[in-house]
């Protein structure tokens, strides 16, 4: 069996719908995975920046406690530059600062000039095992070349609230002292009147911050990645990095080699504290958090591959599962649909068998009572109906053939009732007779009859109402009744009246017959006749004329009717032409009737041509009717009878 | 051939139009059969627009007449044309029907 188109159609339909929803689901999953990955990484970034910020802040708090105590000491001792230096020296020893300084507003100390910045530091910190006054150096470093008034640290320090936290500068090289890198924590100096008169600062070693930071950095990396070294993927891309940057985006702290310039694009946003950002143009995402009391910002930078690492794997696994699922479903669906539609193919084959006429073609049977099984049952029903129908048809056809055969026989019987031998002048010297009867169907309701008894010619012509089998049965009855009655009655009116009584008594169907009965006395040519509703015969002798007839009713339905007798003299050579209305009412294709006028015309023509002998006359009349009717179907039985009186001695 | 039956002034009127030939006879007989079920009313058969009647048609008229007479009612035939009148004359039916 060739591949079913229906199953393919349904399969692709189902697969199409499934694929559509699959794509939707996959899309939703991808979006979800994407969002979850971002949220997850954002949480990680936020966690790290919060941790580092907290660590730096607590470190700074420790610095603040020492520095603010020192600053208070300075405030109590700033009558003269010497007092300031002394106070600085005491504090540096107590707190073990690397260095500290106090810078004052312009012209604060008389005689010191515009700039005064007292600075105390360990001259050689690398060799110091402890802080003692021997290695301390006092310097006044304020000068036009070190115009600290415009230094950011001075401005920031001065701007702080005395009760609050100070400000931690970004790391710098102190060229004025040595080439080491420092950060300074600065606080405002306030005089007894509450005026801010300078800035006190403590030097903090950059390396110390770096150590603190590195420790946190390593801890974070270990926590998340079990690895505190550079986190690089196979392509050398750093995928997780922690950086401390200043307000210009420069690196302050940070161990790995990540190109810090990628962060500079974010500078305009002042490294806001909002959630994770996509660094446009780079494969990185970043979380920022600014460290309070500084211009420092901690940044956690995560590579796209890290952000989506699990998401990618998850998405791939899901896609793979769905793909495999789709393929499996495709095969199972196809198999199921093929199995479901296969019976249709079998049914189709069976239908072809039935169409070939093989009505007993076996139908496939199905296990399930589904639509296909119902179709099969309907089909079975149809098949049985067909078988029965065909049997009925055969029977009907056989019956029809039988009826047709019966009708043929009936037709023969009916013809057998009619006289077959027509006397001519060769046979008799008194009359010659000819007649023809053409039924519209196999059998008809027209009749004619004649016979001789006691030198008399008894004849009749009749037309039973209707045609076909009922009419033919009635015709047979009429004909036999005519013979029976006329066997002992010689007057036509008596014959017809008796016939009428007999027939009307047994006539339930109200069929009737128009009948003309004549009795011709052969020696004399005297004609007695009785017309029961029939067309008046023509007399064709010296001219053509109708035989006058009383208007008696047809025979068969009024048993009490008394029919009238008429008589006339038939002269030698005269032909009595009798006919049924099948002649006058013969129709052509346009339903026009032959009419009495044409009958008269043909009779006149026959007379003129000396063709009034029975056989010639009927032949002419038949010819004329055929010509008139043409191809139209004969609508009624057509009967003609002609009787010519030829007895010579009468003249 | 069309047959319409209606009641007019207490009489049943059957209006026949067309050609009542042998082919049209069975249909017309069926259409006129309600007339046989009517009690106590005279019947008028309106033949004004009837062009022709065959012997099978005459049989229908005869059946209606027979039925009506059994119930003591009258049957009238109205408005026959010359052609139809000739048929009624020849067949003698002119003797058994009443015309108006």
C-alpha cells in the first residue's frame, strides 16, 4: 500500500503545532535562564562588593579612632609651630603612625609665611624595628611649590564635619619626602572658636591596604572558585576580578591583569551603586560600590562566560532534552497516526472491490470501537443495502421482463380475438371489408368485429376509455359480450341495450366503451345501426357524408339506458368508414390533432381517385395519418374499418 | 393541466385548465377526489379553460356524477368550448350531465 497521504498530513499538522509551542517554550526557558543567570551573578557581585566595602570601612574605622585622638591633641597644642611639632611627635610615637602632618590655613602662624604644613615621619621605615624619636624628622613642607591649599586631600579634609569621619585620599607618591606610595587619612582641625583652621592627616602605607585587599580578594575567590590565583579561561580572558578604583577610574588596588580601562566608560555614572551593569562593548558585567569617606569604588567584574556558564549548560541540556523529546514524539505520533489511518486504506481497497461489483468483498475488522470502526460498520451497512438493492433490482428486472413477456402474449391473444380474414370481392359478391388496429401500447382498448349470420353482416367498432392493460381486459369483455348477445339478437339497439345491462351490472371501475353496432342486410343493403357514444361513421358513395347518429351514451355505466335504433339504405359501391378517435385525435409533435376535416379530405380525395375500396381507403388514410404525425409517439389506439357494399342486383 | 377546487355560494367548484388527455387523467382524478367526500353540496365543474377531453377524462366526470347521484346531489358542467361540446355530443354524455 502506498504511503498514506492523510497520515502524512495529520503528522505534519501535529508536528507543526508541537514545534510552534516548542519554540515558544524554548524561548521562554531561554529568557528565564538568561534572567536567572543575571540575577545570580548580580547577587554574587553584590555580595562581594558589600564584603569588601565592609572590610575597608572597618579598617578605616580603626584608623579613624587613632587619627581623631591625635587631631584632638594637636587642637590643644597649636599656639606655635613648635607646639604643633611636639604634639605630632607624641602622637606618632603613641599610635605608631608612619607619618603624620598638620597643614594650616594661609598665614595662620605669624612669621611662618602663607604656607605652614608641619610634617613628621620615619626617615627610614625599612630599617625601623620600632618607632623612636631618634629617627623622626620634622619638616615644614608648605611652600609655593607645594601649594597644598588646592590639594584635594586638603579641601576634602577641611570640608569634613569635626564630629564625623574624615577622608581617605587615593594613593599617591610623596615626592616631597620619599618615593613610597601612601594614602592619607585627613581630618579638619578646629580652633577654640570653632573655626576650621587646618587639616590633620595620618600617612597610611599603600602596601598595607593592598594586603588587606588582597586577603579579601583571595578569600572571595576561594569561596566562589576554590582558586585564589588569576581566574582565567582557556583563552586567557579573566572571568572574575575584584578591583578598587578611584574617581577617575584608575586602579587603586587589584591583583590581576584585567584591563581597567573598560570601566572608564562608566565614569559618567560615577560608578553608581545600583545593580549589575553590562559593560557595553566588552564581554563583562560589573557591580560597583563606593567606599564611604573616600573616593574609592570597589568593582567586581564578571565575564559573560561566567555569568552565563551554568545558564548555557542548563539551556543546552533543556534544548537537547526537548530535541530528543520532539524526535521521539514525532516517531510515536507518526506511528500512531499511521496505525490509526491504516484501516481507512483497507476500507478504501474494499470499496474499490465493491465498486468492481464484488459486493461480498470482506471488510477489515477493527479492535477498537472508534470512528473508523463506525465507518466500517456504516460501510458494512451500505454493502448489505447494496447487495439487497441489487437483488431487488434483479428481481424487479426479472419481473419486468416477465410482465413484458406476458404483455406480448396478451397482445397476441388480443390480436387473435380480431377477425383476421377480410372478405374481398373475390370471396363474396356482396361486401368487401378491411380493418386495421394499431394499439398505442402492446395491448389496447380499441376493438372491431364482424361476422355473417343469416345473410346479415353483424359488425361493431368500439373504443374503451383509457388504454393499456385495463382497457384491453374491458375490450375482451365487450368483444365476447357482443358475440354472445348478437348470436340471438338481430337488432342493433337490442344488442347494445342488452350488452350495456350486462356490463354495467358488473362494472365497478366506471370504465365504458363507445360502441357502434351495425347490422347490414346483405340482400337488400338495409343498414340497422345503433351508436353508443361513438364517432359517427362516414359514408363514401357518390359523395362523402357522415351517417346521422343519435346521441346515446357509451356502454357500461347506465344499466337502464334505452339505446335508439336507426336505419338507412346503403347503395351499391358505398363504403362505410368506421374509426375510433385515435384517428381524429392523432397528434403531431406540436400536439395538434388530425381532426375530422382531414379525415373528410382524405375520404374525398380517395373517392375522387376511385380508391374507396376498403383496403385502398385504409391504406390512404394510414399514409395520411403517418405523414401528419411524423416522429411523434402514437398517443392513442388507432382503429379503422371499412365496409363496401358491392351487391350488384340491387341497382 | 391544473385543477383547482373551491367553495362558492354553497357549491363545490372544480376549475379545470388545459388539456385533459389520457396522460393527464390520473393526476386530475386524484386532484378531484375530494369532491367525492363532500356531503350535501352540488358540484360545478368549470370547463371554461379546458381545451380538450379524452375518454379517460370523461370517465372521471362520470365517476363524479355517479358518486354525486348516489348522494342525491347534482353535477353541473359550466362553460365548455365547441370542441369539448362536440366530444360530449358524440359520446352521448350531453344526455347525462346538466349544463349551465
